[in-house]
């Protein structure tokens, strides 16, 4: 590779990242966090899921290094996006979906539904 060649990522790790982002609850949480830090109760209301479900997904995102938490008052915990690059990926995906979302929604290829590899 030359000095100007882009650094290639480990495809398996990249696939795990995008698999983690493919869960609707986790993606909803991350999109909500684009507007700034939130408490679990805020995310429960925004995502429309149970507190335990949101907490479990937050734990997954935290363990994978995608969100960070900080303690607040009265046992509250505030969550935020851990890396500005994740913020960029999420906002870029919103722009991409504005352009190509219709085609993605209509795509009937079974591989898009995870049918390929069991």
C-alpha cells in the first residue's frame, strides 16, 4: 500500500459494526442520541419500547464502544454517542436514505432480509 492508499478495515469487524447498527431498537436509540445525551427514560419514550429492552440495548452499545454514559443526579445515567465518526455515519445514512430509501424499501432480494447465511 502506498502512503496515500486508504487503510483497509477488517471486514469481519466492519460487518459486526453494521450488524449492530441493523437492529431497529439500537438504531432508534443512536438516532435519538444524535440530538445530544439522553436518560434511559427519555430513550424509552422516544423509542417506544420497555425500559428493560432499552437498557439491554444501551448495554450492548456501551460494551461495543458506541455509546458512553455518565452519572447524573438521583441515580440517573445520561448516554451519548461515543465517537464523532459514528455521528457522521448516522447522518450520512440519513442523507443516503433520503436519496435511495425508496429503492431500499422496495428491494425484494432475500439477502436484504438476512436469509443468506442462517
